[in-house]
């Protein structure tokens, strides 16, 4: 019997390159995603798109956007985001 990696081509099974874009989180009308090692924001109302900083993980909190860049963790308050 085939496993799900054989049947569905699940990228988490290995042997596949990482996806070029990874959606990280959505809140307050913004989508945070990673593209080529950069944290980016997309404003859903009008499609405006900006780079925040280099990073590999991003999540929204009540205080703003938290993102990771290697061993560092950064917080950017909502009023300081490039699309506010």
C-alpha cells in the first residue's frame, strides 16, 4: 500500500524544494508571508505589498507583527508597519 507521500506528493515528505512563498499569518486586514527569506506584508483591501525585513517566521500578536531572523526575534507594532 502506498503512503500519502507517494499518493499526494506531500511537500513535507522531503525530496521537494521548499515552496517559494509561505503564508505565515493573517490579521487586521494584513497577510504576512515569507518570500525568498524576506518577511512581507500584503494589505488585503487594496493589494499593497511591502517588505518588512529579512526573516523566516512571522506571526501577528495583539501588539503587532513578531518575526524571527535566525536567533533574533523582533516586534514591530502595528502603527510602525510599512502598510499602516
